[in-house]
C-alpha cells in the first residue's frame, strides 16, 4: 500500500529524519517507520546469493514456526 504524506503530516513526523513508532490514542504500537536511507550507498553492490539460489530457497519451504522458536528461546532463560 502506498500513502501520500502531505506537508503538515511530514512536519509532524519530523520530516522522516529518524525512525518512528506509530501509536494509537491509548499508546498501543501500531507500526514502525524506517526512513529511506541514501540508496546511493548500495549502488554497485551485488548480493552474494544469486537470484536462482534465492528462488530455490523460497520454493524449498521448511523452517520452523515462529511460535516454536520463541518457546525454545523462553525455555533457555
């Protein structure tokens, strides 16, 4: 989804110079916004993983549910 930010909102959000935590009126966190960095830093940088390998990994499936991983981590404390 794409949302257009007008000047008034941009000002309220400090012109997106710092990461933001968006909350509702009760203080519940709704989401986080990370400002776009200078993308020129990434020009000419190649991924060490080929597109074919990324596709293979995506189609392979597997892994573990996050709930299982969190349960294991909580048991280590």
